C-alpha cells in the first residue's frame, strides 16, 4: 500500500530505484548501498537470466533476431545480439519489448521474496541504467540518480573501456540526459568529487531515508572506509 505521499505504508523494506548515465558511478553507489545492508537487484543480471536457454525471453528473442545469435549450445551470445539491436532504434525497441516485461516480473517477485524474509534487509535497491526507459520506477518507493558532468563521464569511459572519444560520446548521447533523469528522480547524487565524498553522500541519504540517527545504524557494523 502507498500513503498520500506515494510511499508504501507498513514495515516493508522500501525499494530505492538507482539509475544514472554510463560512467556516472552508479555501480560504485550500488556497492556502497550493499555495504550498508541493502539487498541489491541488478537489472543486468536479471536480463541475463531471462535471455538464457529456458528463460522467459529466450525463444521470442531468437525468433525475432535469428538463430545466428546463438552459440553451439543454443545460448544467446549477447555480443551478437547487440550488433543486431544496438544502433537500430526499431530493433532495440523490439528487444526491449520482449525482455523488459519478464524482467519486471522477476524483479517484482524478488522484491516480494526479500520482503517476506524473517529478517529482511533495511531496504532494497533496484539497480538499473534504463529504469525510467523501462518504466521500472513503478516498482520503487523512490528513485535516486547518479550524475556526473558529461565531460567527466566521457573521460572515465574512454579510460575504462578504451574507446575513442567519438565512440564514448555516442554511447553517452544514446541515453537519457542528466537533466531528464534529475527531473524525474527524488534524489540526485552528484559524483564529481572523491570516492570518500561520494560514500559520505550515499551514507547520509540512506540514513535519512530510513530515519536513522547515522549511517552505521543501518547495519550496526563498522562501515568500510
């Protein structure tokens, strides 16, 4: 149930949707929230599961994109699938149409299972780069987005993925921009400083969300430095 402010009422662990552009630092924030005791649902891993042989989207994706995307064992080779889908908006939309709904079903089920545990975590994180594009914010109590300056993201992406600046910029431009994500998110985490600064911001947000006196109260343990 949700109250008049849009939050679920009752003791259920709240769900934080975590999103952000490529090379913004979303994975670092996700890892920090896991260290604070959160149960993290990684949308990328869920996507892998629905595409595996026997997964909910496997047969439909093979039918739509051809058996050439399969390896000898009948598993989808994501690189081959990516070459057919990415760079073609219509084909990418088709892939999303086939994979996003079963992914949402899996994520909703996992949220329910985690909340039903005898000792549930203080909160759940749904880590998804395409959270808004897929409509998965409907699964969340509030959404946080990680933002960094486009030039900083470009530098990180070039260094991390060994891309040309042109290729890196194309990947950044293919996603939602920072202004749109920030306008739709409840919280914006700026990642233009040090890792220690980022960790402190995340700790404070988590503590504030749960009404704790301090971040350490989330897990009752010493936090990683």
